[in-house]
């Protein structure tokens, strides 16, 4: 397992326009991911969130641009029953797919095609735990899988039966039998349900729990302060997980799924088992979301982590692997608040 090198932080916070004064934290905000981000290998970024009006909002940044587009209100989606989750088709994809729990407790979907937004689409799944955000992920072939915390606190999923899916052609709901979940799950890995990887916060000790084709594992790291955000890494069968600690700062760990049993840098007694790593960034008002550019070479690997700040603005940390160490910068995206 790779020993995580020193993290260099270059703070570049900017004041966002039109953000309201932060009030007391809502009880549910601490454990709910909002906003959600997806990225491709060109470093294009799509961010979606549930706005203060209950609707779906978007911000977009082209990889070569120095500025963001938005915020854009997608009014045709109506009032969401939960915060949204986003994925883009393929590692170099350009079509964002957004999912959320409806006010009816069912699973809803929308996507932005070349002709404009399609949806909202009732996928006919459910019931989901009311108000709990589902998680969506894609693979390079254009397949999608959506996972969620069911009313029985188990892990459930639905998967597309065709590449580049529309509002039809979905299989599910299926239960993996894993649980009980102590938080909403985060998905990453090959699509197709039973082959996916997922992570969540456990009950009780609030450790990092992880499921894959080989079984269900407690990866320690606790106590977590929020659900984890699971994403890829540049070594085969390796993953990264980010979360808000109980000190409201951003933490992460590497997960090595190459052996018989997955281990993380939090696991005592393992090579590289140095414990969870704090990025010393915060405070986070919501659980984080992460997008990964998935480049083929280790140098230039970039993770984009977003969250709602204490000022209700959109904050982002960019974490880049430079070959021997991680370089990070954090800033508030101007003009996107209040979320």
C-alpha cells in the first residue's frame, strides 16, 4: 500500500456574492451531502445541489476555464425530496445524470442531453428512506448504477440495462443484503450492481464501512462525522474516501482492495496504516462530495471535493498527486450561494 505523502495546502479563499449569514447548523445538514460533483479526464466539473427553494441548481466549469458558469436553476425538475447526486457517462463523458429521492419517496432521474434536459423521470423504484439522498456512479462503458439506503437501512441498488440510458431500461430495485447502514451510501466501481463498491458510516462506533464483491468490511477510521464520499485512485483496485470529521474538517484515506481483504490507511497493523489523514480544511457544513479526473498516469491525478461552507456558499478543495506528494488548494466558488 502506498504511504500517503505530505499534503501541501495553498489557501485561496474568496468571498462569494449573495451568501446569507450562517445560522445554527440544521440537525440533518451535518450528515447530508449537498452539493454533489462529477468530473471527467479533461477536468470539466459539474456541481448540483438542492437550493433554498427546494429545486435543482447547477454550476459548471470547463477544465480550461478560470471561471464557473452559474448558478443555473433547472425549474422543470420541481421540488426535490432530497439533495441530488450526479455522475457523468464514461471517464471522459460530457452528459451529467442527476438522481434524487422524490417527495413521494421514489427514485427520480434527469439528464442533460444535447437537446436539453430530459426529465424528471420516475424510475419506479422505492420506497427510499424519505429525504435520504441516493448515490449514482458510471463506468467507462456508459452504464449507471444508483444505490440508496432503504427503509430497512439496508443497501439497495438499481442499474441501467443499456449503455447511455434514458428514462427506461432500468433493473431493480435489488438489495445486496448489506447493513444496517448508519448513513447514506456512496458508490464507486464497475456498474452492474453486485460488482460495485460502496462505503458508508456504520452505526455505533461510526467507522468507515465498505462493501465489494468479496464481502462487507469495517475499515476503522472512526468516528466519522459524516457519510464518506468514495471515488477512484490511480492504482488498480484502489479507492479514496473523503469525509467530514467530528471536528468539521475534511479527512481522507486510501483503500487498497488488491488483496484478499480490503485494507485502508486507517487499519492498524497494515503496511502504511498511519491512520486517517486530515486535510486541515473546514469547517464543513455538509458531508463532502468528490469527483475524480481518472487520468491514466499517477502524476496529474486530481480529486475535486465540494461541500457547503458555514456561510452557505460553495467550497471546493482541489487535490492533485504530484508523483511524490499531494498538493491541495481550497477556495470558495464565488457567486454560488446561498446553497
